[in-house]
């Protein structure tokens, strides 16, 4: 390991998406991330999608590159071991990341008795500590009522767990901010990160609350159109779809060139009295722009549309399925971020490393997710300094377990 | 300012969402974030939503708490000033974040001649450096083809700019990782973060590529249902919607209690031969579960459904519009993350601070976005040490500008 965070150690007690993805993000930057689970597996150990044999592809995706220790969480001796692990000495240790309820033995007050400068990050559902998931958080943001076809009634949920993903990176950022603070002041601390507040802060940042209050409007549903400029999907002759956008003069000119739309665009400008170089005017003329582009896309197969748009340098992209993506040369197969890994129990498939490229260190290739308890013995020995006899006894007493 | 990143200085040359939101995120944690723009304003200075007077609510949302300097970017003397600002000395300075093309005077090679340990983060569209926006990146991920009503044909775009938001936090994280590395080694570096790779890494982490390759399936559209467990929307008597989920035994029991579904749930278990405590079995019995819940929700007004679900401790949430959110007591009005700010030129509305709560430092209240060039003089004087006469001359030569 030679990642940018090499040497940093984070102990993680987690389930679902945000918390394990935070740990995975740090592990892929070279941190030693130790995930602990109950010897029976965590809440998310069998989550879908699974293979035909019931192996969780989901779990494998979110726990790549971590070390796993399996401990009986109900046994006081198991809890003692984990407390020792979380609070183990070292400048780069003493960082605990969790979305388990921070009560009892996992409360900051308890853990920090063993290490005063502990950093403990707790991802919670909302600021009151109530349960929330990406879906319940998203419901209240307003987004589901403006997502989906313009004539649709009712909400449209995101399939993409957007708030979990953002929270994962925010959690990783917060740990580094607190670690910096500790390095400068010697002081540890508890960090609380509510999933709901993450979503609400983003709604605020992107202007939706300001728009609602200041303009006293509820923005209507605009289907697949990008609000305030030009962008939407178009259907090709062979039933594929492309997304076409204009965010700048350059994109306008490139699109005009791709479809020989120069005269038609000039006519729109004249007839509607607009300047298509302005975002607001493109939005005003969106129906007219679409009327020009639609027949051009509809008269050609996707491959030909793609060739013209690519050649002209337009801002566009094809829509594709997950399966098409998985064999997409540029995005996946030839992308150095991806490596075909053999994930034990699941099989071989392309797996992403960190999307961040640091020039000072080579990007670490992705490493498989561990089997549950795969590193139990090496952690007990290497981090806690237990002898082979002591470790054997913990196994005999069923306080710890190796891989199933 | 007493935030966790107090003292850290980041110079930002940015537009749109990901890059300015990264800066805003760090500014809200106490960093001194200086955004520079051309004296005519950046590409995104007038982006929608706007007020009736054309003031950008969008820009205000993404630039909160920063300082603004306005410089003629075409003038070599303006570029010299900004180079000096980006590479200004200080342990906590010399950090540059941008999504402008890192060419010419903004190339890392040029900037690092003035400061060898410069940290420069460049957010790019894809790893080749091609233009991409949230929408084009999302198109290729696969998500638009599984989002939206189950019987819908064609893609459904996210309105929520999920990839921009995740990239913003990843960028903030990356800056802190590189700053830690510099603190330990003395070494600066260039960081490249492609928006497209951010999305692809998340598709990989959440198991979609693995599922496509290993199981050789394209997951179909399941509408508003949560894949692999139980969760979907239900319509109330008064035409509102609620999201109801079951992620654990506790949520199952609470839902049963809220609607007195105990017998009905037991009957489903018997008839279908399933155990509703298992995620996979809830997914198998999702139609039967919905058939029990649907008439119960449909027979009551939203307020009554909410009262029962809340009292029982179910995992649920109401759907609401942005306007309803903006006056939501719990989420916004009583939420200490929000402060009603007067944003100059726009008006008063609730604005979010950082969603992260660090125990060691009080959370900073949100600060308004600056007017373009609001801090030009104080930055030239305070950071670059220019005299009043020198600053006056720069104004006279129209190399810099104050607020319009």
C-alpha cells in the first residue's frame, strides 16, 4: 500500500451504504480500514443484489480493500476487544466511524475513557437520531415531485442512492478534517453527520429553498429537460436514446455543426427574438430547439448520431443499461480506474478503484472485499498484540471467528 | 471564524456546481475560500433559478461564505495577480481548486514554478478532459433506464445533480488528503478528479456492474420500489403521498402496529411460505404487502397516516414540494443547521450551514455569498500586501473590479 492516506487506521462499525462507502473510500486511498461485524454477519451481509448462491454483490462492492474482524458483539469480552481496537494507540489510529447507535459501550463518552483524543464519526438518520434511509430523506427534499415525465402524477424515487453516496464522501472528508485538527491541537472529538441534513444542505445549496421562498413558486415538473438552459433526451431511429445539452457557445456551435442546424437556429433567434448564446433564451426557445433536433436524431441510428455529435464536439451522451455499461470500452474496459478482480464467492468482474488521481502517489488498484472475519487473527495479533494461544482461546470461546 | 479548518486558504476558479460546492463546503468548515472570477462574472453568474430582477439564486447558494475577487482574466497583469494569489506563501495556503481548463497560465506546471509545494485540484468532465455535466455522466451509468414508473419507456433523468454533489464532497476530501500529505512530506501535487469516474466508481460500489456481469441480467425498472427489500410510495385520501419502508424487524413490527397489520402479515407469511423478517422474502411478497397497506393509506388523510406511522416508530416519510419543505418546521424552520439570511440583491430565506457537526468547534452559521468583487481590495491588500495606491492603479487600469 502506498496511497495518500497510508498509515492512517480507521475502525468501522457499519451497515448499508453511507458508512461502509465512507470506509471504502478511505481504504482506497491507502488507509487501513478495519470493519468489524458480529460473527453472524452484519445487517447488510446478505443484501441484494446477490448471486445465484446468495452471495451479496452489494456487500462486496462497499467493503473493498478493508480488513474484516468478526466478533460476538453480545459478549462483553468481544466488546472489550473492539473497544481496545477502536482506541488502540498511535498517531494515525484512534479513529472510529460508525452508523450503529452510539449508545452503551459504543458511546463516545465510554470509548474516550480509553483514549482521550479519539475521533468518532457517527452517521445518523436525522439530527434527532431517528432512523432514516436515502428514500425517506429524499421524500421530504422535494425532488421526487419534480422528477420523471412531465405528465406523471405522484412522486418518482431515485434509484441511485444519491444522499448515501454524498454522505459517504462527506464522512471521509470530516474524518480528515478532524484528524488535521487533532494533529494541530492534540484534541479528539465526536462528529455527528445526519443523512437528512446532508440532503437538506444540498437542497439549500442548489437554490431550491431560496427559489421557493423568494419567488414564491413551486417549480413544476419539466420531465427530462435541464431547467434554465437547453438539454433533454432524444430517441434515435433504432430505439436508443441520447442526451443532448447546450451549456456554452461552444456547445451551441458544435451542435449546429453536427446536424447542420445553423440556419434553423438563426431562424429561431429571429422568429422568437432570442439570443441562443444566452442560457435563459435557450430555455425560452427549448420547444423550438427540440423541434429542430428531434427529426434529425429520429431519422438515424444511434451509431450515426453518436458519430456526428462526437466529431463536432457537442455536449452529449448516449443512454445505456448497466449491462451495456459493464462492457463499455471507454467507460469501463479501457478505463485505468477499473481492474477485473476475482471477488471470492462471487466471480470476476470489473471493479473501480478511487476516482481521485493524486499525482504524488500511484493510484492503488482495487482490492477485493474481505470474507467475514478474514483478518480476525492478524488484527488480534498485529494491532492488539495477542499471542497465538490467546487468539486460540478467543476462538474456542466463540468470542471471535474466522471466515465462514 | 472558528471552524475546524480555520486558517486554511483555498483559491478557487470555478463554475457550475461541483467545484463551487467543494469550495463552499470547505468555507463552511472555516477555511478562507477565495473565489476569483472575471470582472464580467463567471459562466455561472446568471444561472437559473433567478429572481424577478435576474439575480441568480443558484450562484448565491453555491458561493456562500467565500470571498470574491474580480479580475480581468484576459489581461496578463490580472493573470499575474491571480498566480501570486494562488501561490501565496504560508503553511495553510497554496491550495488551488478549479474546474477551469488547467492550461496555459493555469497549468500546474506553470503555477508550481512559483510555489513548488502547490496543491492543485482539477475537476474535469472525464479522464480525457472532455466536457461532461451531471446529465451526460448520468446517461451512461444505467440509472436513467431503471428510474421512473415501471411502465415508462425511455430514460428518466435525475433533477437532483447527484454526481455534482458527490464530487463536491470528494473534492473537499481530496484537498484535505493532499494537505495532510504535504504536512507530513512537504510535497505538493496535482489532483485530478473526473466527474465521470466519480459516477462510475459509485455504480461499481453499489453493485450494479457486478450484478450485470456475474448474474448476466439487466435489472428491470421497478418504479418506486426499493429493490431487494420492501419500500414504496402510497397515496393518501387527500391526494398526498408517503414513502413506507421496512429495513429491519423493528420497522416490520412498527408498521404492523401502525396499521394493525399483524394478522394480515401473518397470513402473507403462511400463504406465501415467507418470513417477513428476511429482506429477500419481503421483496418476494412485495405485492401482497402493498395490497395490505394501500387501502389503509388510501382511506385516511395524510395527517392521520402520518400520526399513526410516527407513533408506532415506522420507517416512513411524507413526500412534499420544495415550497412545503421551505416552511417545514422540523426539517428547516426549527433546524439549527438553517439560518434566515439576507442575501444581498435576493432577499431573506433559510440557508443551510454545514451538515457536519464537529464537537470540538461550534458550527459556523451560514454566511451570504459575496457580491462579485466584494473582497477585491481586502484580498489585494491583506493577502498580496499591495498598497492603496497600487490597488487604485489596478482599478484605474480596469485590471480588477469591486462589486458592480
